[in-house]
């Protein structure tokens, strides 16, 4: 019994330098994909982010909800089509996506509120936050899919300053104030860069980055931007990991200190990454930080 209590104290002591280091620092958490599918996991993620807020960090959640958009599209008899991982978004699909992302956004707000922290749910339209232009995929017209051209962080700064936890849905406006659907990874990366986040964390459905996805021994716990870019160029990385890794390197090159790809299926992976010496998942860091030990 005494041993157990001591262990708990040790865990808290281990967390101390991390709490000090990240005090008042902005951490952007991209939450979506399969990591969002299960209610129990959702509760754990929200608990973790809320705890980060309560110990003095400034988290921002940027969420996806692609699976739910597909589910609701199917309910109205619309088949979901993707080109290079991006949803082909006609006018009707845009309306469905906006409704569904709004619903997901407010569900996350309720969950945070329930834990005693004040959250504000917005989309990239609010406060003129996310400005886009129409995106083409390999020259192909994919409808109302937005390429982010600019992020105005003022609303986020104001919310953080007033101690709210911002929760952002990946929707933006173009020059003509038309609504666009944005890949949530792109939105999280652009927001992390614009607010000068110290950390950007992608919660996904795999342990992290592998050189060869079929070889568990090829797991990469940490990688520099140059090495990651080499991997991207090599053509080994596939699926959704390819644009995700591109967003990771872009964030680090634009001032985000550390980017992490974590397995959102592992309960409390966020806490394990941030508060323990070992860390979990894959960390992407600047070339000059290659020799640094740990995450401090
Ligand atoms: N080398 C690789 N390492 C890790 N994951 C990879 C790799 N190559 C392809 N993938 C795929 O990328 C997926 C994660 O990207 P994605 O599906 O876009 O995530 P999410 O929807 O959670 O944002 C993994 O489930 C995996 O199947
Ligand atoms: C243009 C585009 O593809 N937008 C995405 C937005 C949601 C998203 O990215 O959700 P996940 O992170 O859960 O996949 C979509 O419509 O599915």
C-alpha cells in the first residue's frame, strides 16, 4: 500500500519539470480520425486536454469528424468520394459537413464544460480566423475544399487570454465569403503556426511513424525535419500519414518547437507524452535538436 502511494508521488514528481516548462505555453491538439470513434476514448482525450488546461498550459483543440460526415452523408443517400484523402465537397456535402462539424464541435464543448473548464467552440469562419482559396488536387476540381492562405489568430489569443479553451472546427471562408471544407490536419498545422504554439500533437489511429508499416521493428520514436523530408521523398510513406508528416515538418520549420504523432487509441497518450520522461509515439524535431535527450 505504502509502495503504491509512493509510486503515485513519483509520477507527480516526474511531471514537475514538464509542468514548469510548458506553463502558459500553447499546445494545439488535432483530434479526429479513428481516435474519435469510441465514446470512452473521447472522454479520456477530453479529460487529458482539460487537465493540461488546469495545470497552466494553453491548449487549443482542432477537431475533425470525417467519419461522422461520411455517416450523415450516407443517411441522406450521398456516397462519400475522396481524392488524395480530401473529400470531394459539392454544395450539398458542404452543408452536411458544416452541420456535422458544428455538432461534433458542440459535443466536445459540452464534454469540457462537464469537467469544469470553460470551452468556446468556433469554426474557422468566426472572427475571420481561417482564410482559404479553392484547392485543386492534382489539377482536379474537388469542389468546396479549402487551401488555407492565412490564419488570423486574434480570436484565439483573446479566448486564451480570457482563460477559455478554444475548440475549432475546420471550416473557412474565401475572398467572396463562400464556405469551404478544410482537412483537419491542415487546419491544426496552420493554427499551430499562426499562434506560435510550442507543441502540436496529432492524435491518430496508429502508434506513430514506421519506416515500413508492415514491420513493427521499424518504428521511429523521434525524427528530425531533414530525415522526415527524406522519408517523404523516398515514397515509402503512404496513406494519410504522408500529408500528416508534411504538416509536421511544415509546423517545425515554421517555429513550432515539437510535433508529435500519437496513438489516440491508447488511453491518456497525451498525458504520457507530455508528463513522462519516456514519451510515446513519434516526435518530430528541429535538426539542431537532434542530440537533445528527452523532451525538455
Ligand atoms: N509509414 C507509415 N507509418 C505510419 N502510418 C502509415 C504509414 N504509411 C501509411 N500509414 C497510414 O496512415 C494512417 C494515419 O493517417 P490518417 O488515416 O490520415 O489518420 P487520421 O484519420 O487519424 O488523421 C495510418 O492508419 C496508416 O494506415
Ligand atoms: C477536405 C476534407 O477532406 N475535409 C475533412 C474534414 C474533417 C476531417 O479532416 O476529419 P478527420 O481528421 O477526422 O479525418 C472531411 O470532410 O472529412
